[in-house]
């Protein structure tokens, strides 16, 4: 029964032309070949050569492809397969990988396009896609593969000699399969029709249903079981051994004149006997020297993959066919006879000794079991139930069948030995005896978890962890063991911490001492590092309130190592998340601490080197102290401790070093910028309060000095000035505390007279003080800028040297010789000293140039208060002057002494002065400069000036009016 993808060659030519068949793995529903337009289609594909596909010139057609003649620019003829595209993504990726490998051989192999002389794989000249529209069917996209014209002699050859098989077909076909298998490619359709002759060499083609095994796996699966009857074993699992099975029947068919030995069964669609492992038709040698070919064929076509011959066995046959011997496992039990079973040269007549021998040579025993030798032996003894049970182990039980996804041959042999000798209380596992029950699991756990690092090593080793879970299974707990194995198989990319947790969950389910497993999981499981952080929070200090909150969040989480692992999973996960948040905001490394670099997001600082997250475990940063804790707990395993010290302590050293280097270089750039700014004018908008007061006191001292140097400018004489300044203060204080106030009957009826007699020098002095205070508020920032520039001249060199030191330290850190390296990869565990106050220095310098706390409010008080004091004193001084004389003249002319009161004059004059002061203050409130200060201080004179200017203007108007009359 032919496959739909085979190419029809009717009418058949004398030497038919064929190609590599690249039909898709998933069969097209209609089962017909593509219907083409009959046009000549240009095709370039993935190479630089252009071909013309003559779709009207059909060489052959099958269920999934049509073969047409193709020509290149030089007129050379090729064969082009036009096929349906695979429907499934997986099949498309597999096809692409196989075709890419074949295409690369054309360029990468030393013999180039002639590589088939050594590889015996069909050369491909181009691959790609074309679009074609057949009349009435619309446009479709097809895969195209361009290959050379080949002879298909083997598909119908009846004259293949033994010598040609021995010298050409067998070695060259085996070489092709060896290359494919080395690349993880399983052909899956080896048969005579897919062997071709090209320039005298045998080449293997037709990769239409070929599969690519996943890396690291020996078997695979396929959704569509497409097998050629007579050339495929009973198993539908994708594995390399099935290609050797198909090659065996291909050799037998070619030796048999092109007729399959079971062709009658194939035609009757009844290959059950063959698929069950039988050989209804024996090999018929045409000559005595050909008998060894039959033995080779029997070995290649053995029904069970574990006992099947392969490439090495073919090479052994090719080296000396006459000396080749193959012992058929199907006949091994019969050869031993019903009296005993022959195992490794010894015949065992009772089950107990047989089981002991099998258990002592575990690997050889597995071969006897999975080649069905034991099953056949007991079947011949008439123990059918035992034979069927053994067959279930080897072929059907998903836990033990090698074709199954989770098949475990060690578990299968353990169960088989228990079936063969059920009188034993112990079960066997890889040569050792185990008493089933929780005690066995407890002993297993104590051995595996004797040290935390030793347990990690077991879980990390795929073979070791399968062995561990196998013991759990044979100890009587197959269900959790199977769940664990399935999870490990499906999560190969999981980190070690996740695998450790999964294995511990299996052990907890089977152990009698569950508390020991739970306690180990809490301390050394995937989130064990988070528990260590919680228990060692004394090693951390909050740098800010945010850091204190992070520490409090970790401390607040409950700890209960006695809960079942499933029930405590959420609590452990919450602890890990809180610890991760803490780690994200913890000072990154001792390098930063040593250099005194503080980053804003690092709100938690470790008190000692143990608290830094410079180690690595389970693919994530962990505290160095946790690794020290692990190594201390694993002291009984010095080799593991030494390995952990090298791997775990230093795992993040490069990452930490580069982070620290970037931080130091950034700090050096900031210090350099500060050094560049030293000696330049600083952009100061205000001053810190201490600096402001210092400069204000300096201004006042200047005033006093001026008073001493020029006494007559203020008070006339220093001694009199002190007396005159004190008198009004004493008088005013006395009036304020007088219980009777002023006027008749008071204790001080002449107080106003006393105040009025205060010397003018007192008020002029106060006016000067107010003026200078306001001026100091205006000039203080500018004085600070000057002082900062002067200071920068002296500090610029020191700042530059600090930046250079930071850069040198950054270079040493990357080279692994940083000053703080001993707190990362060394044995130093104590606090990390701060050698440089880099961040504090930058902050101080920036604050000096850009002070945060300014004396803006105080400056305003000094400015406006000083201006008001100066204006008030000048008003008092001015009032008894020219203004009062004018008032007195007016009062003498007034009736009844109405205006004869100096108090009214004072009120009026002060009101005008205050109005002028207020008006100037409002108009110039956004410009507190020296110009504004001058206007404010001379506000008392402005009303008089306005009156004078108004009087002059009035005179000018009157004069103008008079002159105008005279002109008329």
C-alpha cells in the first residue's frame, strides 16, 4: 500500500527521473497533488540562481507534491518539487531546519555541491516558495525544492547483487543516516523508493515526514502517524532506532529482488504478526556466505528498539561478514531451556538466585528485560501471567515503557524483579535493596540532605534526581514521584530553587518525618534566603524612613516551619517578595560603602559585609551571609564548600564591580564638574541663615566703625551720642510703665517735651543704621558670591585630586583589586569602613553653591524694616525743620490758636511721609534693589518736593497767564 506522497511514474520510463520528496508532515485533506497552471514560473528561492519551473512538463505527481522539469539560466535541467505547505507551525519549523541543513552542505562541505559523494544525502540547489493560480481554483502558495535529476533504480530494481549491497548500498545508506542522526534528524521514511543513484553514488532523499528531535532527547512525538507499511516498527515514537529498522527491511527487499519479504501480508493489510515481533517469513540466503546478511537484517529489524542493531553493528558486519554473529533475543530464552535462565554466562534455575544476579548487574539486567528475554523465558515455562506482566512493564506501562514520555527503565526493572520473586520483603534499586515504606524515604532524605549544598548538587544532576525519585517510587510512593518527574521534564528551564522546592514536595508527601523536610525547605529551599534575611535584620539599617518601612515589612511577616509546604507556600512567597523589595533598595556593594557613595534609591545599608547581596544562588542575588551560612551547614562536604565558595561568592563579582565602577565614574564626573566651577561666580539667590547673620553683623560693625571714624557725621560726639541716644529710650520706657499715663496728674507730665528735646543726632544715627541694614540684605548674596569665588581658588586642586582618586579606584575594582574586594570574594565579614565621603562632599559643595535653606524671609525683614526705620527717623528729623516753620507761620495767623499745635503738624507730615513710603513700596515690591531703597528712605522729602514743584508750577502758570494778557 503506497503512501499518498509517493510519486507516480506512469508511464514508467526505462530510467525514470526522480527527486527528493519534501511533502508536508500533515497530510492535505483532499489527498491530491497540487494542480498547477501549466505556465513557466520564474523562481529564485534562497540562492542567487534563477530557475524556470515548467509546470506543464510534469515528471510525476503524488498526494502532496508535483514534480516538474526546471531549467537554469544556462539551460541545465533539474527537477523541482512543488508541494503543499505544512499546516502546523511545528512541521514548518522542522522542515525549515532540515532543508537549511541540506542547503548548508552545498556551501560548507569541503566538496561543495559534490558533497553527496561523501554524505550520500540529496543535494539541494534552491528552496523557497512560489505562488501559482490554476484556472478556476484561485492562487495558492507552494513550497519548492530544486534538485538534480537522479536514477530511481532501487525503487524497482530486481538485479541488486549481494556484492552491490555490501560494497555500495549498505555502507553509503548507513553513512547518510549517521549524519542525519548526528544532527538530531530522524528520516522516518527509509525505503527503496527513497534511495537514488547520482553519479554512481547512493543518495538518500524524500524528507517529507522527517522530524527533528529536541536537543538532549533521544525520542520525540508526532501528531500524524505516517508510516510506510512494512518499513516501520509497531512504535509510533519518533526515534533514531526506527530508521535502522526501515533500513533493515530496505536491504532485505533489495536482496529479495525488489519484493518486500512480507508483501503478501502488506497486500492483505495484516502485519500484526510482524509488528508483534514475529518473523512469519524467514530470510532465504541465495548462497551460504550470505547467511550473515540475514543475521544483520534480523538485528536491524528487531521489534524492540532497545535490542536493535545500528551503525556500529553495520560497520562490524562490513569489516568481516563471515565472522559476524547475532544472537536473537527472541531465541535466547529457548536456548537456555526450561531448566534455567542464562544470564551473563551462568544458568540460574531458581528465581531467588536469578533475581539476586539480575539486581547485582543492573544495566545488563535492564537489557535482558527490555529485549523481552525474560518475558519470553517465562512464557516458554508456561507462566503466562508473569510474562504478560513483564510485557506491560516494557511496552505499556507509561511509568516504565521506554517509548513513554516518562518511562523509567530502572523503575521497570525494580518492578520486574519484585514480580519474579514476590517472596522478598525488600525491593531492588540500582543494585541496592530497599524496604518499602516511609522509613526508606526518611533514610533517603537524611542521606541526600546531609548538607544543603549536597542536596542542591543532587537536584542539579538530572540523572541523580531521577534516581532519587525512583527510590521514592519503589519505596511505595509512585504517584508523587511520577508528578515530580513529570514536572522536572516539563520545566527543564526552571531555576534550581524551583526544582529544589518540587523535589522537597515529593519527599514531604512520602516521608514519615515530614517536620524534617519542612524545616529543611524553610531554611534551604527556594525562598530560604528570605528567611535568613528576616532572621538577620540586625545586619541592616534604614538610611531613611522609607528604608525603615522596608525593614519593618520584612520583620512583620510570620514564620512557621511546621506547616505543610503547600499551606506555607503563600507565606514563603510573601516573605521572598518583601525580601526582594528590601534587596532592591539595599546598598549595592561594599565598594560603594567604602567610597562613601550614597544613591537615592538605596535606602537600606548593611551593617556588615554579610548583609550585602553580592552572592548568587538559584539565579538571583542573595546575601553573602546566607552563602556563609550554607557553607557552614555543609562543612561535612569540603568539596562542595570549596566549589560554592568559588561559584556562589564570586558569581556576581563582575556584575557588582561594573555597577560600582559606573557609580564611581559618575561621582568622579560630578566632582570634576564641581572642580571646574570652583573660583567662578556662584549662582546664589539667597544665603543660609548663619551666613546671612555673619554678613549682617559685618555690616553693622562697618557702621560702628564709620561712627568712630566720622563722629560728627552722626551724633556730633561719641560721648554725647550715647547720652542722647539713651535719653529718649529711658523717657519712653518710663511713660509706658506709668500707671497714670501722660498729662495733668501723671507722674511725668512733661514726657512729650522730654521726647521732643531728643537731639537730632540720635535719629540720624538710627536712620543710617536702618539704611545700612537694608543695604546689607541687598548686598549680602553678592558678597557671598565674591567670597565663594575666593574660596574656590584654594579648593579647586583638592577637588580635582578627589575625582582622580575615584577614577583610579574604579579601575582597581574592575580589575578585582579594589580596596573593598575582600568584603565580596574574600573572607572578611566585618563592617565595611567608609574611606571617602564622596556623596557627602558633593552635597556640601552643591549646597554651598546652591543653598537649600535661604534667608529670604529674614532678608525681607531686614530690607523693608531697615528702609522703614531710615524713613521714619528722617521724617522725625525733618518735621521740626522747614516744615514746622511753615506750620508755625500758619498757626500765628489762625484765629483762636486753631493751628497752634505741633501735634497736628506732626500727624499731617507723618501721614504724607507714610503715604509716599507705602506708594513706593507697592510700586517697587518686586524690585528690592538699592534704587528702591533710596526712594524709600527719602520718602519724607517727597511730599515737600511735590509741594515745592507744585508751587513752582503754579507760579509758572500764573506768570504765563499774565504774559498772555499783556500780549493782547
